[in-house]
C-alpha cells in the first residue's frame, strides 16, 4: 500500500489523504480499482476522526483506493478563555467545502492512470455534515461559479455514485437548537450557523439553499443511504423525505433505516467506537451492504473491478 498527502488549497486547510493499494495482484497481473472519496462529519466545525481513516481502512480492505477529504472547517483552535468562543476561520463556511470536494474529485481523476483507478467508478461517501458536503456536490456538480473556483469541469466533479451516512439534510435543527437547549449547546448552534451561512441570522431563502431536499435532480448519481430512527441530531424523517424525492426524480437509490442507534456511529463497531453507545451490531451491517451496492453498476449488474 502507498500513502500520499496532497494539499487542495493554498491556505493548506484542505487536503486529501490518499490510501492506494498496490495494483500488482500477481506477478505481471495488474488491477484497475474503483475509488472512494470519504468526507467525515463534524458539523462543519471540525472533522470526526472515527469517520475518516478507520472507514478508509475498511474499504481499502474491500479493494478500493480510498481518499479521505479534509475539507475546510470553521473552528481552528480551542477558546482562549474557559467560557469563551473557539477561534475560527470566518472565511471557511459553506459552500467552500463543495469547492474542496470538486478539487478532490479532480485530483483523483487526474491521477487515475498513475494510481490505476477506474474513472467510471469514483464514488463519494459522507457522514453527517460530510454527507451534506458530498450530497451538495452531487446536486451542484455543474455550478459554474464553484467550478471556476475549483478549476475543474462538471464531468470531472460529478461522482459515479453517492453514499450518505446519517446525513445532515438541512441546517434547520442544528442551527436553531444545536444539540439541545443548554447554554453550551446554544453556543454550538451559533457556531454551526456561522459555519454554514457565514452569519448569525440567515433568511428562509438561505436555509432553503442548503437543504438537500430542495435541489434533488434527475441526473444525480445513484445513491445509497443509511440512517437510524433514534438519531436525535439529524432526523430520520428528513432523510426519508430526501430518499422519497430521489425516487420521485428517478434517481436509483438504496435506503436502510435502522430502528436503533445514536448519531455518529461511523462503522458502529469496536474499530470506531469510543463508548458503548456507539456500538450497534445491526447498524454495523451498513458497510457490507454498501460494498454490495457499490459493486453494482447503473444497470444493476455486477461490476468487475
């Protein structure tokens, strides 16, 4: 295996961690592999480590060349004072993260020959806010303004397939209440609002602009979604509505709604769990189900990679 780190922005805040399998699988026999771009969650404030490298290792073991996207995040350092606000980069708000994702897609496809990647099978996978990033990419892959910033084209930016893991579908709940009603959680809500909108008082129109349900289109890539009913951070009914809209638009979609499990479980096993409530044997099946889905092409036939 080969590891490489590539910076995607001049400020060094966005980078791509590349995990590349040796293409030689036997003497003189080489394999061209699919690629998977992973975007961890973290409410646009930080990146959740358990949703990055451990997930990359799982899919690496399934035969994918895997790339973890470290997109721009809003919080740059802890508070200078105990009860103060953390230090932030006020310019690192949405949709800059879509530009990061576009640049990552361009990087993967530009190195396809060197890294033995099948350019027809470059998938994106995101958790929570990371799912919002890759979901936004799937809806706005031909946004001219963003493409100019990224220096690429719609054909390069569009994923071959989309995986959404307990996705942040809209910003409504997180920005209005954060993760609860305590002063600390209210502070979190304010930070998330600034990270998504770049301001404290977004309009209804601006909320609609970042709502994935409002921008579903028929030419989006085929999509795999999983969510739990017990998730209290992002709601299962918003995810179900998104799935219904994808179906209505004619986008091929596979959806798994697990009854139990909290937000942020990642692989939902001991490889990623830091607490017992992040373990869930049922939800842990998602990775295998996703791998089966990824192995299918748009016609529902097995792809031989």
